C-alpha cells in the first residue's frame, strides 16, 4: 500500500501497464516535480515517471553508503571523461537530486540572465524572472539558517576569509528550521530541507497527479511530427527489467537532468538542427582542499555549508567550506590501509573547503552502445588556471583561520604547512591533467534559444520542430550560472509551466 496517493512503485505492479494522460513528465527532480505541481494545480491530468525509488524522510540517516546506493545514480560515481576526468554525482530517486543536494538556493545572477537574453532567449530579464524566483522561494521556504545550526568548520572558514578582508555571505537555503544534522547528502532525516520529495511531489499527487517510481523511460514516442507519449519499463529489485510501461499523452515533458535528458531524446531519434543536443555541457568544476587544525572542529555538527565567499565571483570563482561525511572524505584522502586510517583518525579536526569554477569549457553527452549515456568534458587552460588560483585562495583563508597543514587536490596530494609553502608549491606550473575535480552541477545539454539554429528548444523549453515536446530541467541553461543552479531550474519550470498552461488548447491538455 503506497504511503502517498497516486504513487505506484515496482512492487505494486504485476504486469505491463498502458495509461493515458494529458502531460507525461520524465523525472521528478527540481524541474520535473515543479512542472508536475504547477500543471496539476492548473487542472492538467499529469503522470510523472521516475527511474529511482521512493524513499521517505524516515528512511534517511547517517549511512552514506546506503544513501549512495539508493538515492544516487551509479552510486554517485559518474565520470566525465577527459584530461583530467571529472567525477560527478546526480540523484536518482523520487525528488531527484534535490533529495541529496546541499539546499543552497540562490537566484540566477543578473549578469547571467543578461548574457542569456543577449544570446537569444526571450522573457529572461531580471524583472521577467522575479515573480518566479519569489514563488520558488515561497514554495520551498528559502531563507537563512536558524542561529545555533552553523558548524565550527563553516565559522572557521568564514573567519579566515573575513581576516583576508573578503566578502562572505550567509547561504540562503530551502529549509524550514534546519537542525544542522549535516546529513543533506544522505537525504534530510528531519524533513527540514524542502526538497521536491516533501514539497512539489506530494503537492502534485494531492492535486491528482500519478507518479510511477522505479520506472525508466526508454523512448519518447511520436506520430509524424507530434509526440504521442513515452515507453519504458519498471526496474525490479536488483536491477532486473520488469513490466513494460506505455503512457499515451498529448504533451511530453523531459526532465531527467542534463545527462539523461539529451541521451533519452537522442535515443528516441530526435535531432536538433542546432547540432547542440548533448553538447554545451557545463559542470562547475569543484576541487577540495583538506585542512587539518589543532583544535577539534567537529565539522559534522552544523549545516553542510553555511557561507559563500563572494569576493572572486567577477573572476568566476566561488569559495565554500562543505563538510564531507567520513566515507566521502576517505574517498578523496590519499593512501590506503594504515596511512589512510591515520589520516581519518583526525576527522574531527578537519575542514574541507574549495573553489567552484564558472566554467568556460564545455563537454558532451553521447549514447554509447552497451554503456548508455557517457559524458566527456574538456577543461580549458584558463579554467584549470582558475581552479589552481581558487585552491590557493582557499588555502590562504584556511591558514588565516589557523589550519596547521593542507592537502591539495592534485595528483600526489602535495602538502602545504604554511602560506609560504602553499605559494611556492603553486608558483610552479600545475599540470592540468593532475587536478582532481568533481561536479554536482551539470547543465546546458539541450539549451534554449529562440533561433532553431542555435538552440534545442525555444525560450520556453519547447523542442524546435516537435510540438508538444518540452525540456524542463538544467539541460535548458544556455551556459553556467556560476552559482548553485537549483533555484534557476525551479523558477524556469514555473515560468514555462505558466506558458504551457496559457497555450494548453494547442496541445489539448
Ligand atoms: C550532491 C549534490 C549536491 C548539490 N547541491 C546543490 C545545492 O546546494 N544547491 C543547488 O542549487 N544545487 C545543488 N545541486 C544541484 C541541483 O540539485 C541540480 O542542479 C538540480 O536538482 C537539477 O534539476 P534537474 O531537474 O535538472 O535534475 P534532477 O533533480 O537530477 O532530477 C532528474 C530526475 O530524473 C530522473 N530520470 C532521469 N532519466 C530518467 C528516465 N529515463 N526515466 C525516468 N526518470 C529519469 C532521475 O532519476 C532524477 O530523479 C546538487 C546536486 C548534487 C548531486
């Protein structure tokens, strides 16, 4: 018996299913769940199909290994192949990446919106977007942390950055009385993080939407130029293919995230005259500096990430301290066996921090036979130089905060025991391929542009040349936001849902 009305999981399904609806939505993350709630509110008959499972708040806790297995795609171990390759993570569960994300919720910077407008996107100015940002923030309780929920790791990093005279902002997060348990990336165990799992998904279901979880969409179906729905299959426990799913719909909204969306569209035989489907991938490369302090930091107490250093955003650099859970920290520590054990024994005295780069290079998603969607990425020389500069700035702030030594995110994990040694180490060229990078912000692989020669969709997410087919996720971004992207995904989905509702007679939904 499902705990939410309208939710069906693989265990509830005995045989093949064929269903009809007005709009079918692929994916229940930031874009898909928002679309589902907005369209359901307007009275559209909505079906959501989600590849991942339904995991309620009560099932979340401190076990990162379980979370990686149940809530993430490929156990959080995606790889964008290149020199260097970039490790990346995406959510795969009801609620998508919003279930495992850090909850930072920021509006798209005005300069980014202006760039997108100048590039060929309409109705994207700051005044155009303001009502949707306000609605997104209201719906997801975006605000500052309650006092007493900020951890010592964040305070140390802030103190170091302020000692350098840099601008530091407290994070705005989609949370209601976050208790600072620092389990964001395992799924919030108190439900304080207002992810899609506890906001738009139940809202859409209570308004009549149906959600099929553990069900992977294989293809978008068409008759001539018009879309007719999707086909897919349920995934049994252990990953076995289960019954088949057919949804007949008059509008199809693809919101599988910036890797899966272009892969699904391409394997459905869709092409974009712009040649940009699956290309133009940005991923905000991140690097992590590990700092050891003499005092107990207990970084695992207090919110995951409380501040952002905004001093260097004009250079495309954002610096943050983000506490990593023990398995995640162990994964990036050097060595193994006793050596790794000795480093991890200092877990309580560690602060992890680093730069996020608004990237100028791009990558690509391709369907590789037998392997599925594969990601390729080329880090530009200028972005590599910015990562190195970001590492140096992060290190300076950490030493200003009292760090005793740093481990740097380059092959061989060089160690710096003071600002002088850090400067000396980084004054030598750092080979690009030696930089250890990861990403949690994938964007741009079905970019919007009113000109079909330059974009996959129009300014409101409709696929050029295929009426009734929409994209509603981070794939739409024409370029990187330079900042946490979730609120941009949500606000765009709200804006595009309104446009779709205004034109609903065209699609008979
Ligand atoms: C660990 C982590 C931390 C992050 N922290 C932040 C943060 O603090 N602030 C912020 O702004 N952003 C953060 N992000 C990024 C943010 O969560 C994403 O940018 C945002 O959720 C993207 O929304 P989306 O709709 O494009 O995709 P997602 O939210 O990823 O949702 C896509 C959904 O589609 C499903 N799907 C894909 N293909 C199919 C298919 N074929 N059939 C059925 N279902 C399918 C997936 O399983 C998934 O559930 C973080 C991400 C991660 C992974």
